[in-house]
């Protein structure tokens, strides 16, 4: 936790493959901002499993627990275990995925800019599945007032604090009358506390279409676990390119920021990974910590880099290395 005013303790977990490369690049950008941050490095992932016998050592969990925020690179095969365990340990109930169009990328429109806020503790993913017979299985989908009002309130607060004027609640209340009926009810109940924010709700199937036909009309989407999982990847598809998409996991006692991409073994070790998704994850962290000026600086440097389109990595059609992109961003700060 905070040791003195404006001094933050940041847990850094580079992990595997390009996770290490994009983390190094991102830390050098943060260093260039002269922030008073303490970095504490922790190990996790495939290599850690090989070396220590566990993909997520207790020591690493302690480092994350003690930190104000955590930057996470990528873990290979062990990714799901590592992140799921960290989410549970830190009770990170919200998963945030920004969907934002940047110039000179594969975005379907240039005016897309919204946030998907996904409930991350219940829904279809919480309960153990049950195999009834060889011929059938059942999975329960759990919706509680406690968890859904927490995520909906988070989404409205996010809108308020980030200059967004509308929140869209996404559900399937026409078919899932009891569970998603409750979600919709809570959405409007909680929404009453935010009179200045416009509210609308859509069925998830319609939303899947609207994301393609009118993505520019969304500002903040809040939804349950599975729907959020699916719509987040649809959102990634709208703006094209794994190398650009950050994410955040937020809890009351901590938050973890990571790129959506994985360890990319096919390009690992070559020094050609695009570091922007990791850097934008750090931008989300800076905003979370209230370091708005620093966040804007990095954000604007990345926007300028993409607008100029002179120093880009291979995934964006350029020839630059991770290091060259990083140096260019630092010079644009
Ligand atoms: P993992 O098992 O760790 O998820 P993966 O093989 O699924 O690894 P991803 O990291 O998910 O790989 O990436 C999928 C594809 O996108 C790979 O071909 C990879 O090279 C490419 N890619 C992902 N991230 C980046 C990046 N930051 N820069 C350039 N290319 C990337
Ligand atoms: Mg992957």
C-alpha cells in the first residue's frame, strides 16, 4: 500500500514470452514519466511452474496483495490458472475492456470508443458443472443482487468519472426472466442514483448486432460474466489487432492490468512484439491511481505514434522493433 503521499507500490509480473518484452518496454515508458513508483517484481506462469513447481507462488500473491496495483504481462499455458487464481485471491469483481479505435489500425470505424464492464465473480462461471449422466450435464448460472448491483454501480461510477453520458445494461431478460429479469431491475434501481447519466438496456443478441451496425453509439456497457466475455472479444474484433487491447481487473483491495493478448510463443524472443497493449494497460492503471496527467501523456504519445504511422511493429504493417516503438513513444512524451 501507499508508503507516503504520491508514492505507489506497483507489483510487476512480466510472466512468459512476449509478456517479458512488452513489460520491459512499458516500465521504461513509466520510468520516463518520473513518477514516484516502487516496483516489486513477482514470478508467475509457465517458466515459473518449471522452475518452482507452481505457476503462481504464494510469494507472488503476497506481492500483489501488498501493492496498490499490479501490472501483468502474459502467462502461456498456465494463463487461465494464474489469472483466475489472482482474481479470486484479490476478489477482483470487475473486468474492464476498452474498445477504442486508433488510426491506422484495422478498426471498422474511426469513432468507436466505449468500455465493456463485465461482472467477474458469478454468472455461468462460478458454480461447478455437473455431469448428470453420460448423456447430459448441467451448468448453473448464478445472479445475485449483491454482485450485480456492485458491478452496475461500478459501471455508472466509471461513466460519471470518465465523462461518459450513457450506460447500457445488457441481458437476456426475455428468456432468462428470473435471473436476468433481476439484473434489469437492479440496473434501473442503481441507475436512479445517477440522474445525469442516460440509461438503456438491450438484449444480448441485439447488442451483438448493434456492436457491428452502430458501435459508435455505445459509451459504457455493463453485463454479466458470460455475455461480457463474448462481447469483449467482439469488441476486440471491431477495433482490430490483439497488439493494441488492454484490460483491467478491479477489486476493492487491488487491481490488475494486463494486455488481452497472450505470450505469443510464435514471436517471443524476437524483439518484435507490439508493446502498445501493455502500455495502454499501464495507462488504465495510471487512471485508476488518479495519475491523470501521466495517463494522458502516454495515451497521447501512443495516439501520435499511430497517427504518424512511421514507427510501427509488424502486426500493424510496420517494420519497427519493440525497442524502436518504445523509444519513439518516450520521445513523444
Ligand atoms: P497464449 O497461449 O499465451 O495465449 P497464443 O499463441 O494464444 O499465446 P496470443 O498471444 O494470444 O498467442 O496471440 C495470438 C496471435 O497474435 C499470435 O500469432 C501472436 O503473434 C499475435 N500477437 C499477439 N500479441 C501480439 C503483440 N503484442 N504484438 C504482435 N503480435 C501479437
Ligand atoms: Mg491466446
